[in-house]
């Protein structure tokens, strides 16, 4: 319970520090004077949601949903719905991001498809057609479609590459295929059997006659054991002188014999040298003859073989033959140059290189013959190996710049597409998570059927304006959503609900909550802020009646002490205020307090109304005063309009609109025909109409006096059961 409201920290109420409240508190104030601010302050200072029930508009209790054509009922459901709305806003952003990323995926997919199509066309034209023409059997099953071919090309990347040294050309593959197809094994060529002794030739060319003669002389001296004599005696031999060793006379004959012995040695050495040179020349010539014979053999063998295995060696043979001729000439020139060494290494090296080239040429062809023979011998394995070679050539073709450029473009867009798909998937997952959260919240909504039953009972009191709430079919697992069924039993559009009808439903749900709290027998503070907003006369009457019931129960419970109830009613409607205040019988006691809120120059002011002279006069009371003033001033037209407005207000507030034509009009018609009856019928007509034409408002009153109009007014009020009401408001001193 709240005995004192502290307003010190609220700027709007600078002149009010504290307000003391009682059990029943009715606060009147025009809009903008701070009623809602005070309600918020009361809620904050009580700070006990379990024991403080507040009505301050429809938003706390119901929410129309045009999409579902239903209203959501219940404070808990509305709290959940608020969370759902927040998530829905987040979902809208997530859905937008998903839509954008989906568009990106679509665009990237389109680009990717175009580039893939271009790539498939390109490899079909530049790889498939070429290799299919060259190697049709190797591409069996590859040409079902361009897509199939491009997919199979990807598989080449998983094959183990062939060593470049072992890689065959297309022509090599075709050649080997032809050999395998022929199935012929070929004999190898014999290589040229070189017999020329290069060391012998080199030795001959490096000898000199002097060195050879010295060698022979030295040999002869050694054979005759004349070394000492040669070494020590010869210098002492003098012609015609005795020999110093033997004493024998050394004459001219002795010297001639000595010189002749050495001349024979020199001549013999020279002849041997010439013979050896000639022998080498003969060997070279023999080598040339053998070379020519071998060439003839090669030519004959080549004629028996396929073109690929023919050995054409004429060029190499000519080079070797020429080299042998030159070598022969060089050897013959040694006869003229026996006294010196003749350089021969460069010439021999050249000849040796030529012979090596010749041998290499033969070996090269023999290698092909060996390969052919191996292919023929293992044709099945050879075909498999050649198939691998074809696939490797295709793989290498894919690595060339033109194909690689196409692949690069595809991979670039594929990477972007992959990223776009990943982002799109993340956005989809985010949206799914939000949807799951929304679904989980919707699952927490609950049915308010008990409250609806109570609300429908009260709505049934509205007569021909009644309607009711119906539980809608479960949509997306929702509870707490209700459709509107009109008086005719047909479903009404929630969009057609007036503000007053929405306000009435919200208030009736609030009233149900209050009754539920009161059943718990615990202290309760009930705060009602402007309960009648845009309500028609019937719904206003219902709301007034329910609040009056609360005031009665509060008074009764507080007196008996069974349950403490404190009620705060805020309103801007003076008629509503006066009606409630008068129901309390004595609104100026400690238990019943009335307050007035008004706007001051520096903020709002709240004042307790302590007596009738301080209390509020509403527009309705003002109408009675104006009517009596017009009556006194004999202003019949003004009097007529003021009476019309009084009757309109009275019948609406007392919920008599529906019975006015049926009951009151019949009662007046049954009365004795008088001028008063005629005027009364006219008043009933204008009071019953929802709108008035200018003709009805500007009634011709010249035939009637003000007294006749007043009496007819009184007659209508009596017919409505308002005789006491008329007497209470019309000053009897005014005649």
C-alpha cells in the first residue's frame, strides 16, 4: 500500500513534495497535466508487480495483429510478443542480408556457369577434337558431352606425371602403335668393328731416326761388350798412332771399319722405320676397306626394315673415311720427317670422335629396334604405357597458357562463388536461429480462455453492440490469439475494431486480473489511468459500473479488514469523475479522497479537493446552467439546442439509446394530445439521431413559448425515468 507519494525528484511537480493517499483516490486532470507521470511514480514506489495491478492503456494487455486478423491477449503474451517483435526486426535485417547474399550467389553462379561453359567449349575444340582424331581409342568414353570431357580432364591431375625424359611425342606414340600393330621383331645392326691401333700410329709419329739409330747402336755395343771401349777408348784413338790400350798401330783401315759398322746400323734403322710407317698406312687402308664393306652391309640391312629403323650412315662414314685418308697422308709424310716428331694427337682425336659418332648413330637405331622388339613382345603392357603417354600429353596440354588462362578465370569465380555460398549459408543459419528463437517464444504463449470467458460475459451486456472473443485456430504454434465475432455471429476484421472497443477489451482483461488478485486475499493496489478513451455510451456505462463495483468491494473489504484494497483512478473525463465521486456518497473523508491536477506556469500542481465548493463542475452540469440562463433570457433557440445536448448526454450515459424510440416515444404518443406532446416528440427525435442536419438544429420555435419548451423537456425526462434527475438539476426558483 502507498500512503505517501514522493514527487520531489520529478521535475513536472516542482511545487509538490509529497501527496498523502487514502483507500480510494480519484484524481481528475486534463491531458498533459501529469496523470501518466504520477501513475509511473506510483508503480515505481510500490515496486511490487505481484500486488500492484495497473491499467494505463491497451498496450499492456492486448495487441491487434492485422496479419493474423486476431488480437493477442495477456500481459505475459504481450511481453513475449514484444520479444518476438524485437526478434522479428532482427529477422527482417537477417532476411535482407540473406536475400542480398542469395542474389550474390545467384550472380556468381551465373558467372561461374558461363565461364565453365566457355571452358568446356574451349577444351572440347582445342583438346578433345585434336586427341580424338589422333588417338580415338584412348578417348573412348570421353566424348559423351563437353561436360563429361571437362570432368574427365580434372582426373588427369590425379595421375602420376611421367618423367620428361621418358615422355614420348605424339609421332612417337603413333609410330610405336604402328609397330605393335605390325607385330614384327627386327634384328639389330652390327656396329663397325674398329681395328686401327691408335697407339701404334701415335708411337710411329713421335719417333725420330736419331733416336732409333742410337737405340740400334747401343744394342750392338751391348751385344759385343764394347761399352767401356766406346765410353773411354774412342777419345784416345788417333789415326796413325798406337792404341793406348793394346799398343797396336791405329791406321786408316781401323777407322774405316769402325765407321762402316755404325753406318750399317743407321741404314738398317732407317729402313725399319720406313717399313713401320708403311705398315701403319696399310692398316689404315685396310680400315677404310672394312668401313666401306660395313657400310654396304648396313645399306642392305636398312632396305629390309621399316623407314623408322633404316640406318643412314653415309655422312658419318664419309667423315671417318676422310679422317683415315688424312691420317694415311700424315703417316706417309713421316718418311720425309724422320729426323723429328710429327704432331698427330689432334688428328687422332678428331678421327676417334668421328668413329664415336658413327657408333652412336648405330646404337641410337639399335635402341629403337630394341624398344620395338620389347613393344612387340609385351604388346598389352606397351599399349597401357602408350595410353598413359597420351593422357600425359593431354595433361600437359591443359597446362599451356591458353587453357590455364581459362582455368584461372573459372577458379577465380569459383572461389568467389564458394565465399558467397559460405556467407549465404551463414546468413541462412542466422535466420534459422532467429526463427527457432521466435518459435520457442511462440511456444511459451498461453491460452487466456478463463479470462476470455469472463470478458465475453461482460461484453454480452452491451446489447446490440455486443461482440465476443473466439480462440483462433492455432497458427504457427501460437496461443493467446483471438478473433472477433460480431453480434451477427460473423467474424469481424480486427482492423475494424474501434479504439474504444480495443480499450474496452483491454480494460475487461485488466478487470479479470484484478478479480484474480483479489481472490488471493492479499493486499492489492489498483491503479486505473483514463479507463474511458473513445468509448461509446454503452461501453462507458459498463466500465463505470465495473469500477463502481471495485470501489464498493474496496470499501467493504477495508471496513471488514479481510483484505486491504487501495484504488487510484485517474481521469480527464469530468462526467466520469463526477459519477464515481458521487457514488462514494462522501468523497471528502479520510477513506475517500479526490484530487485535482492542473498545469501551472512552472509545472503541474496537484491539490486535494476537500469540499463541494472546491470540486469540479463538468460540461454536463454547465449545460444545465446554460439552459436555465437561456430560459431566463428567453433565448428559445439556444435553449432548444442546450436541451438537445442534455438529452443526448443523458441517454448515452445511462445506456438508454436503444430503448428511446421503442419505449419513450410510445409512452409520449400515448399521452393526451397537447402542444407539450408535439414538442416532446420533436425533442425525442433530435436526441435519438446520431447526426443532425442544419434544419433540425435550427427548429422553428416561434409558435412555442419558453415555458412550453421547458415543460416538454421535463415530460421527456420523466418518460426516461429521470424525474429526480431533472428536479436535481433545474433550479425550482426559475419559473
